[in-house]
C-alpha cells in the first residue's frame, strides 16, 4: 500500500495556490500552472519507486512471562531500499498493555536496525500477535509504503511466581525441618516421636510413668509436628475477583499468594489442592504432595479462568465440604461487597468450620479507602465518598461476623498478600492447630 506523506499533501496544496496565481496573472500562458503538479507527481512516483526492495523482520518475544511483569520484545528489521527510519505497530492483545499503544519508530542504518518494545502483562493466558504493520518513506519523504504482515507470534502469561522466588527460600529456611520449625514443634506437636530420658527444663506432663517404672529412670514422651496435613486453596474467581487492584486482577494477586504458600506446604510434607469457583465449581483438583508436585500445582493455577458470574458460596463450599473426608486447612480467597453475598458466605462457611480450619483472605482496597477519606470538592466527590464509606462499612461488618464465628480473617494490602498468607500458614502449622 502506497500513500502520500504530509509533506506531499502540503506541497500539493501549495501547488494549487501557485497554479491559481499563475493562471490569474498570466492567463495567456495558463499551461505553465501545470508545471508544479506535474513535477510533483513525477517526484512522488520516483519516491514511490525508490521505496521498493526486499523486506525482512524478526520479532523475538519471551517464551513466557509472569502476570504483572514488564518484559521487552526485540525487533530486528532490514529494508532493501535503505530508508533512514521505519515505523512499526504490533497487534493489540487484551492480555497485554504495550508502550505507546504498540507503535514504535526504529532508526535504520543502511536499511537495518533493531529496537526493543516494552510489554506489560495484565492477565494470564496466551497473548497472540497475529499481525504487524510496517511503514517507511522514500528518500524524498513524499510517499509512505505500508505493509501488513501476518504473524504467528505468541506469549504465554503465567501466574506470578516472583513472590515464591523472593520469599519462598527465606521462609523455608526460617522454618525448615532442621531449623526453627523442628525446634518449635518438638514437644508441641500431636504425633508421638520417641521416648527420651527426662532432662531438666522439659515439661513434667510429658513424663511416661509406666515406661519410667519399667526402665527404673524417668522417661518422657517426645512429639513432633504432624505432617501430611491437607491444605485446600478455595479461590473465588467470580466477577468481583476479576476486577483490578493496583492494575492487576484480584484473582491473579491471590493465585500468586496461593502458589507461595503451596510451595512451602509441599516442602513441609503437606498435601495441597485447589478449588476454584464462581457461580459453580470450575476446578476441583485432587490433593498433591511432594516438592515435585509444584509444577502440577502451577499448571492447575494457570488454568483458572476469569469469571463474570456472581459467586455462589452455597454451591461451591457445600461441594468442597463433601469432598474433604478429613480435617483440612481451607484458605478461602474472596471479596465481599454487599450484604446479600455476605449472608450466603456466612451461612455456607458455618458448615465448613464444624470440621475444618478456615482462613479467609481479602485484599484491602486502598483506592476505595482513598475515595472515602478524600476531601470533597464537588457533588461527585461527595457521592463517591459516601458510596465508598458505605461499601467499607459493609465489608467490616462481614469481617466482624466472620471473626465472631472463630474464623481467622486476613485483610492485607495487595503488595503484601503472598508473604502474609505464608506466615499465617506457618503460624498455624507451628501451633499445631490442624
């Protein structure tokens, strides 16, 4: 596709003015007015001819990226006609935000050049770049030659594992089996470990009097923390969780946090499962165990889709309760913004807490709090502040009722959700609440 540049259009307009002036001043020689447009047309044709030449472009995308991460695409371009610069536009994807709306200008030396283009990952999935637009001008700057090139480039956007990389090793080393966790759990766990000789400083209640009588010396029971506990991450993937907080969907925030805690749980010998739901259960995995199962856990988390339905707590939590045959730690990630959904949540969660330990996690909405605390300037600000304050009040009422039922509720900023949930899990494990 070839079309004139802005310079060519301005020259055409100027030529029309000159032609009119020549025709008015020299009516007998009106044909001289045709010199400008004919000459300009010849220059445009020459410029268009000189834009021809072989074309090659390579787009190097990262094989995968984490949601919320900023990565760069590298473009290498070669145009046989040797222009000084070229403009490139990548196809848009709903999963990615591109710098400058996907457009970039690549300076060329001898028709060859490279450039880097920033991509911000918004949502999980497979981002497809099915086409690319490229244009360059001739040496006179009078003509654009534009090409639309079909492409098959794709980029897989995965759950964010950066919190796991950043905090996982540190937390594991702090509570490792040969470190603090074993020392803290020794004598406080529920599983019998061994009979040891009673020493000063040990709890007298751990003395086994019958064994001591047979051995004619004081023997004490030593316990260790129970392994093989069941940890279930119940992920609300309904409409509320698809809304962004800090630019990233709430669901992606909590999936990253669940993966960090899941990595730790697998390392400590516990079994982990995922249960995702909105209007009905969407994913119910089996329990996996062992450090090598983390890849499977990551794959399952990546398959959780964003829902646009209202959350049905009754259906989802009732089915989850029916599937769990032994006491488990259920970490429920959700968001409640109205009294109706809160009523269903409270009703359904009462069934879970009869047998299981439940931890409810909600992300703190700093933007909503900012609306409620901002000084109003006009009527819209007043309306916005009243609405935000009402939503926050309803949310706090739900949190208070959950805590009255004896349920642990963790409200945390989105930036700290991963380490805080991991710490909460380790506290539960250390105190042997399962």
